[in-house]
């Protein structure tokens, strides 16, 4: 293969991370894309991301204050469950 200049084409593994077709209630859009509040602790935003480590994937949930852009709280877990975002 090397002599012929051939390389293995690896198949990318598809990972489903979002389930948009659910029957759970969806919260109203209260911010309406207005991300600049006039004072601290009026509007908090959250997000979840996943991070690859040598021990496998871990999930990080972060809460920030949109006024100061400071982290209000965060949580790490090996599983993406409700406990990841409700733990305090």
C-alpha cells in the first residue's frame, strides 16, 4: 500500500448528541436574543459540553452570569444526566 501511495480511509463514527424529536415540554424563549442585561444576577445562561480524557468522556455543565460573564457554577460527571445540571 505504501509503495502504491494508498492510505486507509477510516470511517468516522457518528455520535448522536441531541434529541430534538422528543415529547418533553420546551421552555419559552424569555431572552429573545437579548444577551446584555443591565445588572448582575438578572440573567444566567448554561451550556453542556463533553471533553475527551484518557479515562473516557466527561461532561461539563457551566452556568455564567450574562452581565459579568463570570462563571456562577459548574459540574462534571461521567454521565449526562439531570444530576449533572441540578447538583449544587
